[in-house]
C-alpha cells in the first residue's frame, strides 16, 4: 500500500504519482549503476533525470495496470516544462529522504499508520 504522504503528482499524459520508495530507488540504481550515496553529486545529467523519473513512476504504472518505457518518459519530458519537472522530482526526493534540520542532521519522514 502506498503512503500518499510521499507522493508528488506530476502532469504528463495524465496526472501521475511520482514516488521514490525502496523499489524505485533500487530500479534507479540498477539502471544507472549509481549508489544512493552518490546520487545527484554534481547534479543530474539528462539521462539520469529520465531514469529517475521513470523509476519514480513505476509504482503508479503498476497501480494502474500499465507498462511504461523510458522512451515514453522521454516524450513526456519533451512535452513538459523541464523546470517544473525538476521541481517535482526535487519535492519527491525530499519526501523520500526527509529534510535536514538547521544543524544539517537528516530528519526522516514519519510513516502513516
């Protein structure tokens, strides 16, 4: 069951849920060979953004009995404002990893019960 507190809606061909749970992050790592510790160091290139968005949309696709491809994600990215997409990805990553307190310590997100 999806915790809707860690979901960000992104409008592509339809409103889709972008979520970076365990499966999504594991898929991103498999697609890019990038560890979670190294994720985003020095920024993301376009290929990494495509794969990150793809991995983050897989849960929504499964819930809607759809199969999506990286090529579809490329098309959706082409059809949408890149700044808006990056903003949504950043928001979803913040929800997945929590935020930092003023002392730089990670503050985890709370699980819904």
